[in-house]
C-alpha cells in the first residue's frame, strides 16, 4: 500500500530535508514535489533528491490558474503517474507535519485504528512563535513546542484540516484541503473519519474544510502546523508570498490568528530517532549537505537585505511589539459564531 505526499515549495531548501526525513519516518513512501521561482537552490536540491530516488520533482513555472500556485500544481498532478497509481494521497505544505498518536505513530497504525476509513481529516494544531526572533538552523519540530490549546473555540481557520484519502476513484483530483472532482456514482461508498476517530457526516464528503471547533480533534492523529516560525523567518515568508491566495500580502493579521503558544505539545518527539537517522542519511550526501548549508546562508543574507526596506522593517517591528495570541473564551466565541451564522444565512 503506497502513500504519496504532495508538496509545493518556493525558497524552502533550509527546511526540506527535515520535512522529508520526518514523513519518511511516518510511513510515506513516495513524494511528488513542485517548485517555482526558487532563489535559494530549492529546485537544485529537489533535482538531487530525485537523482537519489527520494522523490519526483516537477517545476511549476506558470502560468498559474486563478486559484494560485499550489492549486495549479495540484491540478497538474492529477494527470501524473505518481498520483494515478498511489493508494493513498495527502497534499501538504512544508510547514505541516503529520503526527500520529496510535501504535508506533505510522500510517499503518492509523489505518488499523480506522479500518473502514476512505478519508481521514488531519486537523491543524497551530504551533506559535513563542517569542523566538532569529532564525537558527535546527529542526522546526524541536524548536517550536508551544501550541494552541487542544480545545479551541475560535477562529475557524485554526481548525482547518488536510485530507488523507484513498485513491479509489471517488475523487479524481487532489485539492489543497480536501480531494476534488467527485464521481457522484461512487460517493456513497466514501467513509470519512476525523483524527479523533469519529465518523463524519456527508457534508464532509463534498465541501467542509475545517473540523468542528470547541472539542478535541486529535485523539488518533493531528497535523502539527508551524505557519510562523521565527520572526526573522516570517519576514522571509512575507517576501516569498503565499502559495494559496497569492495576491494576499502576509501581515500581522495572519500572525495574530496563528500565534498560539499557550500549551506545550512534545508528542512529535516520538519520531525524533527515526527522523534523525533519515536526516543523517540525506546529509551524508555531500551535494545535499552543501545545498542545505547554502540555503541557510541565503536565508540570513536575504533577511539582511529585506531589513533595509521599510515595509519589511516595519513588519519586523510590529512582530516584536505583538504579544502571543490569547485564545478566545467560549462565551466570546459564541458571540462571534452567532454573527458568522447570521452572515451565512444572509448570503454575505
């Protein structure tokens, strides 16, 4: 049974090897990675990884669909052999790490816990910045261990999920958060479960992209999401732009909605030994090791250049002044949800 992870990257070479090493430890045995407009050697690193048999690299140079860079890549992937032949598929970002809590933490253990599932929603657990300013060359999953509470009442974006789904023809195209292009004749056979082990209703089969908040969603598995990184890295992220909604500029609003650092979660440490073994094997290749070091140096040089521009210097200053995000109390969340429901009912 093959598990394919789909990834779209730009200027992420400093983080790529950790991401691959981790997900190989989880049980993914195939990777299809798209790159675009890379300045830090990410595309060259992917070419080398392809030569070593770790993944398939596809360049995503445009033009791009109105849905954005990532949507364009996923649309193209639907026709590729890696996608058509995979048993299970999960589209991910380089700041998302699958974290399975059952058994030995592998995909095999997750399937054993949910044997009837044809789709499993992996809900984000947001890991905040926790006051870390300067970028260091060390694993994200070791660096950021402060996260949102296990039960979060607002905002809905904090409860978004990615979908691990069986490639049985029910859905003919991968999507950013959920598979697309439904074969209506096969939809009845779809069995969706969440990362807590609950069977999901039919609305998840066709349209939902976030889990119900205000309850636990991580009993069997979660998706550790590190959307911010250090303040220095966030400035580079703003410079790079977004893979989805690429016309939207990253600013403090994005930061505030994701900078939860109230609870410690070190559950992903279960993968450390296997990850480190995979990482050592990757860095044993002299070419990959040099490309990684060059990417780290590029990040530092790029930050120095950006900080000489007022918009990025102002953003960095705002990050320094912005405190960690305070979770919204249940009553306040209910107040907000009431207005969200009113807006939905009125079609706004």
